[in-house]
C-alpha cells in the first residue's frame, strides 16, 4: 500500500528531474533483481555463465542511467525461460556478460540522435518492439529503416534545435529527458512516428519528418521528443503502481489514433498529451506563431477527449487518479 507522501512525491504529470531519477532507479533495481532471479534458475543448465553473471551483476549501479540493451537482454532471458528455450537463455546470458564487462551496460551521459544502424541493440529493438506496433488504418505494418544521409542530417539539425527550444521553454521537461533518455535513433519509415517500450527502457526511436511535415521544422521533434519522454515517465510510474485496473477490458474511441484503443493506451495518450499541450503553450507564448497555436489547439482537443474517456470509464487506483488530476491541472495552468 502506497503512503500519501509516496503518491504525492512520485505520481504527477508535472515534469521533475529529481522524481524521474528516483523512478528510474526503481526501474533499474527491479531489472537487476529480475536478472539475478533468472540467473539462479538458468544456473541449472548454464552453471559457468550463471556464476560469471552473479559475480559481475553487483557492479551495475542501479542509480545510473543504464543502457536499454540490459532491458532488451532481460526480456530475452525471461522469454527464453518461459518458453523453455535453452539456447535463447544461453545466448542472452552471454550477451549480458559481454555488455557488463565491456562497459556497454551504461548509457552515454549526453543524449544524441544517431541513425538506425542495425547493431545488436537496434536489431533486438526492432525484433522485440517494432513488430508489435499496431498496423495503420489500411492494415499496413510499421516500417523502420535507416534514414538516408541528407534526410538524417536535416532531421538531426532539427532535433538539436528542438532540444534547445525544450531546454529554454521547459527546463524541467528537458531535465526529465536527461534522466530517462538513454539512446535515441532516427529512422525513416511509415506510420509510426516514435517508439518507446519497457522492453528497452530508455531507448527512443523517432521517425524523420516526411515532406508534408517539413513546415513544422524543430517543432516536429519538440512534439515527439515530449511524447516519447512522457511514455518513459509513465512507464516508470507504472512500475510502482498499476494506476489503472481495467486497462484492457474494453476499447474506446482514442484521442490520437483512428481505431478504438484499450483504456491503458488512452490513459498513456492522455498523460502524453497533457505535457505536449504544456510545452507547445509555452512556445506559443514566447514566440507567437499561427503554426504553433494550431498544433497546441489540436493537442488540447485530443487531451480533453482522452481525459473524458479515462475519467468516465477507467477504474483508477489512488495513484492513478492523482496522475490524471495532475494532467488536468497541468493543462489548465498551461492555457490559463
């Protein structure tokens, strides 16, 4: 049972780097605890590998920003054990040993926008996450491909400019991104604009804008960086409390997607939208523009739709209600 101070300190839509550091540490502690348990189970078949993992796992600092690769390996070990797939478990343990011993278990201190290059992390991410993305309205699956040189350079410039704007208008959100964002890759592809997941916690994939989105420039990335950072923030809260009890029992009209979505997804979208409204409203006040006003108003309408759906249909925990209430206050303060 969560205490009132815990709910007040950990569950809010208001960006806060200090809170994010605490929640990220809890995520990492759960990760390391799980890996230790899985290794004990795997020791029956892989005693030598298990002994090495048990020896080096304690050197991983749970308070640090860890590489998403450790989360990907965690997912692979768990799946291998559940499916009684010994080769998959052995392979995952070997990758875990290599990642920790080579120092690749920690994330870079500064978040930069790389291109999808097909390395071990990218390959695992595409294997475990991207294929799970829902199809678009025409039934087409998402495609994630390396960005071409020219579009990558343009997108990276806009990404850096978007980060500068975020740091200027919403330093709290920028600080939160610094706590959660471990690796970021740009890609070209179809309907998916961004990808994050607890299966590769800290990893962010962002699609480069297509020609119809060029007019947004840095605002495109400001919007979508905020979007994916917010998913990571909410994932870390849901690691502590489920927030919503009936997240997958029914589907409803969604605030962003055209198809009906489970309440879990609508809850996520509503949280994300509240923070996008905040950052766009701040940009609009600092540098008034018709384009930014239009984007803010679109996201505001979507937020109101999502919030009404959640509050009218979701069974929320005390912490879950606190988060939704904070979303409403965040938006009210932003547009007031």
